[in-house]
């Protein structure tokens, strides 16, 4: 899907960039596959329709992903819906635990950066008993901007 193509009808838009690294941000990781999904609370973490897919570059960054978001002027009045759009992401790279990010917030007119610190798998290439599927989940803390609307 073209990064400038609208995903769903909304009048605002924001951008999202992933910065993928390891060693607590010291080593950028090239070739990490990022799949972005619409946030669907009942289908966490990634069972919604895939909206965008990209790969991290040699600096660990992805290209800026242009995404729909509610218009920022809606945040100036009592909200019927949240003033941001939410998305889920799955990040995969061979030799590392797969990570899922839930409820990433995208605001109109803002470029958000999602930091991803991938953890290497053990030397045998398999996950240990603490995370048997080799998966890790991270939930973005909800904003205090909630207006009672559900996605």
C-alpha cells in the first residue's frame, strides 16, 4: 500500500516512524519487518486488517508512514471520540523475539516515533520457557485525553 494513500476516511492525518535497534538503542537493526494494523480492542494484538508493511533501513528507521487520524480541532471541545487514532504493530527480525505494540497513538499533524528495542533469542535460536513463542507484548499507556468514545 502506498504510504500516502488514505487508509480510512478521516479529515486529519499524522505520521509514524519506527526506530528499531538492539542493545538498548545502541545498535540499529536493518531488515526488521514492521506490520501495522488498525487497533481493534477485541482482536489484540494483531488480528485486524493489515494497513501497512515496511522494513527498517540501515539506520534502523522506517520511512514515515502517513496515517489517518481525527482532526486536531476536535480536541478543543468535549470529545465524542478520542483525538488520536490507534494502531497495533508487529515487529519481526530473524534471531530476535517478535514484538507487538498495542494502541500506538497517532495525532493529526504530528510525526510520532515508536522506539523498538529488539531482544536477541538465545544462542540455540529458540525462545526460552519465560516466553515460549518468542513473542513480547508492549501496550502504549492510554492518554488522559479520553472522551468516552470507543473505537
